[in-house]
């Protein structure tokens, strides 16, 4: 069996990674559930709100880490 010896580098500029696509999909899904005009089960709405909150916190932490990395390079 042939093994893959290629190193994994940074993604191409402008091309979102799988992680970013999943994160964006979850954000859109939670926003749709929260803003839905239909009467949805309350537990589903609560889960969507917590998911939106968690994604917001994750976005803030990633932004702070990115700013810190950029500050260390200067």
C-alpha cells in the first residue's frame, strides 16, 4: 500500500477550509432556526441559541489568537 508522504500546508488564498465551511454552515443553520417564523420545539430553539453563542465565542477567540500572532511578528 502506498503511503502519502506529502506535507499539509496552508490552504490556498480565498479557498475556505473544511473547518471554516462546517462552522459557517452551523452558523447559518442556527440563525435560520432562531429566526424561523414557524412554531418549532422550544428545545430545538434553545440548542440553536447555544450553538450560535458558542460559534460567536469561538470566532472571538480565533480573532484574538490571530491578532496576537500578528502582533508577535511585528
